[in-house]
């Protein structure tokens, strides 16, 4: 397993060191519909506890909100580079989408275990199964859609208005949708339905992990990453605003698919501003979508489908191998690197070293040689500073946490 050392910014020298072993015991992530009543309670209570615990990485944040901030950072850009030609971490609309979120969900899962002292596994939401959807949005797990008479605030379940307060607000165009509570208008545009089993089967046939231009414009018939992420070439234009926020202009005639479709279906449109701009439900406010805990069940399913694709494409590994600064196979993923968690895409390709698996199987059973690939633009990515054979998400360091009152 990979062993990393991390010192959270909020740690003090006299705090005790903790060793975090992610390989024992091997966790099994289940479909939400198969959770027992106790497993649901344990998961929900751990998420609530995480919200009430101080982040060990940054003062002034809850441990839960630390994950929202990390995700929000992916939407930061350089306003002097409006067309975003300079190197930047592309955790969305780019090749790092799947490994970035695999690491992110695993770190979240480990945080839940840390605060609850229980072997919590993040369940997955199978979009294609109505029984799974019903379980996810049940009163004892994520709660249901929002109440239109209350601005589409979620008023049922453990994360309802008054029980779960949002503190990390969206920026840029999404700022018009800011609320202190989760909003959902399920199935109310821009996605009126969820991905079907046939959509998933089609995505799983893509022969390559990713292909040039390694963006939202990669051909989803070839690029599995883009097929699963849910972009159609030419349908989304991205730019950096003067405020340094990545903005997306969508072609309304092209509906989102797969992962993007699930986000849109949950969040929906919850109203309009005086200027006629749509107000977005929490899961559709992409930068801060983890404010809604259903985000993690959605991405557990995304990760599961990647593992399924890997099981039938062993040896076809992450692309690009090099030549795409900050996004190549050996580049440390941001912003985790800044927190001392130095992990590259190539180090999270295999589930076994990460200490979990899915009840549906998937994933390669052993690491195989990477196919030879020529470097793009003659550039080489730096090697990641991780010991061979170690767990990439295990970090030893000061992990003292405090409850927030």
C-alpha cells in the first residue's frame, strides 16, 4: 500500500500522530437499497458528526465543509487567462475527473470513519434502478425533493432545512442560487429523467480511458471518461471570468447525460432571478454541489462504473501519460497536494490498495504495464513522491479534530 505523510495546516506540534491504514478491513460499498436500517443510521450520523467537527486541515471550517471547499477550488482560474490555456487542475471536463473524485470520495469516507469510529462505507446510487433511487431519497437517508412553497428547500430527512446549514456559498453566476439550506427540484429541468441501463451499457463500450483534446469535447464514443462524465462535444463552452471563476455556457438543446444528468436531475431549476436567469438547486451548483450529501452517493456510483469499465479494459490505463501539465498520469492532484496529500491519477487506478471494493465487483485484479504512449508536446510529467507499492490515500500526520459547538 502507499504511505503518505501529511501535516494539516491546523495541526500543532504537540498533537499526537495517528497512523491511518486504509487497507484493513476491506470495505464493501453497497447499493443504497441494500443498506440495513443500522447502516443507514450509521452513515447519516457520521455525516452529521463530520459537519460538527473542525477540519484538521484549515481553521474556521467544519471537516465536512473542508470537502466542499476542496471541490469549489476546482472552479478557480486565472482571470488573465480567459480561454484557460494555462495549466490548471481539470477535475471536471478533463482527464482527472475520475481519479480526482475517486481520491476525494475515499478521503471523505476515511473522514467519516475517523469521526464515527465505525467502518463506514459510502453507499452508491444506481441511477438506472428505481429501487435504488427510492432508497436514496427516503426520509431515513437523503430526504426527498424540495418544498415549492419554501423556495424548494429540502424539508424532509436528516439534512432538512433547519438541521443542515450550508456555509460555503457558490460564486460567479451560481451566486444567484445561494441559500443556507439544500434546495432540490427533482426532475424539473435541465434533466427530466435519469440515465437508463442502456445508457450505462453504451458508455462502458468506449475503448479508451480518454482521448485528445482531453476535455468536454473529447469523443464520448471513444473516451470513457467523457462518456461517463456526460458531456457532448461542442455543447459546452468554458471560460474564466474576471472574478477568477470558471464559467460554463451550455447549449440548451443538448441535454446532459450520465454523471452530469444525475446532478441536473437532483438539483433542477428552483426559480428565476429578476434578470431571468435560472436559480439552480444545490446539486446543480457544480462548484459547491457537495453541500448536498447526495453528491457522495452519486460519485460512489460514478467510481463504481469506472471500476466496471476497468474490469473489461485491464491494461488500458489513465491518459494522458504525459504532456498535460497538472493532469498527466504522474502529476499530484490539487488541492490535496497543498494539504500534504501527494497522490497522482496513476496511483488511484486500482481499488485493492485503496482498501475498498463494490458489491458488484469490478476493477482490475492486478496492475498491468501501461501501454506505450508518445508524450504530447514533448513534455514529461514529474514522478509523484510516493513510495512504490504503498496506499496513496493513507497519510500519517497530526489528525487531532475538535467538535464544533
